[in-house]
C-alpha cells in the first residue's frame, strides 16, 4: 500500500490518499481529539503523533488537520508511516 500526501487549500490540512477503503461505504468519520478516536486503531495512532489536531476519514483518504505550529515537512512522513502500519 502506498499513501500519498496532497496539500489542500487550507495550509493546516493535508489529504492522505490511502488507495483502499478507510471507512465502510460512503459514511465519513470525524475526530476532534483522542477521546473521540478511542476504538479506531488508525485514528488512535495518528492522535499519538505530536501536531495532529483533528481527523476526517472518508472512502479512501484521511484528512489530517495539524496544529498551527506543526510543520508538514516533519509531520507528513510520520502520518504516512502510521497509516501504512495500521492499515496494511
């Protein structure tokens, strides 16, 4: 599985295209903190990364919103590695 990072018009949000379903059907899931991610392994692991503020998951991608002081150059590779480890 290859996860691809795509920038969005919002500089604090990045789209991580997974290439396989991350949620069932057309439903979406939003998480605004680690408490809401409880029981969803990939979401729990992403919130464990410093700089992750919220998550939106739908179909075959995850949008990660980062903290304002986080840098995509450092955060994106860690997000990709986490998604690949949890969804393979």
